[in-house]
């Protein structure tokens, strides 16, 4: 296993990191456990002060932090800066609202008096992916630090400098030792750590395989787990959609983060009446995207996060074509060094073809034409995933009715699935379980303790 910074724009290895020894990891777990005994006694105000400090530091260092994201996983620099802003907002949001979300709930039982008090549970393990190296950590760490829990963080092995920089932000904010610790360990080692008695819960964002591995350990050792896994979000275009706006959002929904969002719009489903118009406009826009160096502000599509990811995606497209899919645009690796894939649209997909079932984590859109609204809903639900979905129509009531029938954790009307601090995030089916962000996210790793007064 290697923990390395490899610039996906060039595929050159820039820096390698040593995996931590068992002894170092043991010391980190012990410190996190020790820190919990003090942190759980702090006031909400003390916790909020720390989160605000981290947010402020993030904003001060935005440019430097964003460059590291772009260097390690290839996100366009402007989007990396946006990610730092969003992450700082999440820290501030929980600092500002955490106490209110965690306030005692007064019950009204038949006999006596009772309250529910939200108490922290202890050390938590977070296993996070590379696609949003700061945001993914922020939405796990900020609410839980507000709760009074402490954090051990195993980040993806391809973003070690981001991982170290987040730990450094906590150090600079003068967080108590052990409150937040970065672990340079393998995924397998992270799964094995779940059995440690001092670790009380685990949250993973990533692939189904990694999620299943963590969930298996959590099940074996009876620990709470939150999983945010893949998605195959639909982007439904109904006959009354505002076409110009819809096409603009289709490009953003698919290509944001170089196509590597769990909630990216991946399956574009258009009803017959407007399908030709949509696909011509969508194809025209994708074909003009400027592919290149993500540090260059004029670039519109950067590389995938790694050469391995690009090889995998190109293989998924090739397998799909071998099985009967048609390429409408692109379809190959881009003709330049680095982990690049051309902007791609494929169609003629049906059950049995790889792209019908698998998540395509990159700039590849799947396009479907259906007879009507009901056929769009049926196709949307014919997926093992259930993360997000979007529906485009000028009739909001119609959009809400469609939303009711889609089996996902989130449905957006006239916008691709998105995220913000005050909206819950999470899925159904094989996209995982539990919720992050908003008032719901902070309730996942708490002991909802009943206190009954006679
Ligand atoms: P992984 O699931 O492998 O990586 C996510 C995190 O899980 C990383 O920290 C990784 O560590 C860790 N991990 C890997 N294996 C295990 C394990 N057995 N036990 C515990 N932790 C583990 O994702 P990939 O980077 O390989 O991406 C593969 C696919 O996953 C993508 O194509 C996409 O479909 C999906 N994905 C979804 C994301 C989302 O936002 N929901 C984000 C990223 C990926 P390490 O890096 O050391 O392997």
C-alpha cells in the first residue's frame, strides 16, 4: 500500500509518506480516548469557539489549501477554492447551530416527567475519500466535535497532503491534543481498527466495497456506522422543462469535480418530445469543453483523480460498447499525458450492459430516451443505488409528484443534486444509510439518553 501525492495532470509521483506503525496508531487511539474524557466536559461555547477558529484558518489559508487539492486529485482550482469555502461554512454552521440541535427534548409522558439529552459517545473513526478532501472531513468532524466526540481520520491514500493539512489546522486552532488525529494507514487497517473497544462509531464515504468492509466490522463489534457510498443519479428532463437552463445544469451536474461526485447527474433521461433538442444542445456544450491542466483558470475539464481511475472508467465505456452501447461523443482517453478522459456521452443502454448498472465516476454521461414521465420514473428506480435525483419541469407541483415516486434519499427540482451545510445528505438502497449535515447529521453519533423524573 502506498500513501503518495501523484499529480494526475502529469501522473508524476511528487511525495511519498510512511504508513504509520501499529505502535503509532495505538498511541493516537489512546490520545483520542484520553482527549474524550476532557472534551465531553467542555461547554458548547468552548466547542463552537474551536470550530470557528478552524473555519477562520481555512479561509485565511484558502489559496494554499486549494492548490494542494488540485495538485493531489486534479479538481479545477476555482472549484477547490469553492470547496474550502463550503468546508469553512460547515464548521461555522455547526458552531452556530450545534447547541440548538442538541438541546434537551422535553417529553410529555403519561406518568412523570422526562427529557431526552444528547450525550457524546466517544472516539469516532472517519474513513474519507479523495473527491472532496476537505468537505468530506468537515461534514463528519464538525458536528461530532460539537457533540463532544473525538475524531480519528483515515483519509484516502492519494490525498496525504490534504489529510496532514487538516490535522495541522486543528493544531493551529489550538485544539486539545487527541481531539482530531490523522492516521496514515491502509483501508484494511482502518477496518481492523473498528474492533478497538475505545472506538465507538465509524463513518465511511467511498465505494460499496469499502463500505461493506467497514459495515461488516461494525456489525461484528456492534458499533454504529454511517455509510455514504456511490450513486447513479438520474437527471430527468420532462417535456415542459426550460431547455436553456436545463442544459446549463446538465453540464454542471455531470462535469462538476471532473465528473467525480457521488451525487453527480449520471443518467440523463429525456422524454421523447424534447429528447432531440436536449441531446443536441448538451452534446454541443460538452464537445466544446476545454480539457487541460486544472491549475489553469481557463480549463473546464481536468483529469480524473488517478491513472487507475481513468483506466477503470475507459474500461467501463469499452465494455458497455462491446455489449451494445453507442458512443455519441468522446469515448476514449484524452490524447495527452495524465489521467484524462474525453467528455463522453453514451446511449442505447439496457439491462445487461455495464453502464446501465455501474456508477461511472468521471465525465461520462449516459443518455436515455423514454416515452413519458412514468417511463422516466420507472427507469430512475431501476437501479441498485438510491442517492439523489433531479427532475426538470416548469411545473413545480408536477416535479413534486415525480419526486414522491423516486426511491432516493434526495430529489432536486430544477437543479442537479447538490449539498449545503443546512440540508441533509444521504441515500437509500446500496448508496448507504444515515444522514450527514443539517440538524439530522449531528444526531448520528449521540446517545439519546432518556432522563425520567418521578
Ligand atoms: P474507496 O472506497 O476505495 O476509498 C474511499 C476510502 O475508503 C479511502 O479512504 C480508502 O482508503 C478507504 N478504503 C478502501 N478500502 C477499504 C477497506 N477495505 N476498509 C476500510 N476502508 C477502505 O474508493 P476509490 O478511491 O477506490 O474509488 C472507487 C469508487 O468508489 C469510485 O469509482 C466511486 O464509484 C466510489 N467513490 C465514491 C465516493 C463518494 O463520494 N461516495 C468517493 C470516492 C469513491 P485508501 O485510499 O487507502 O484505499
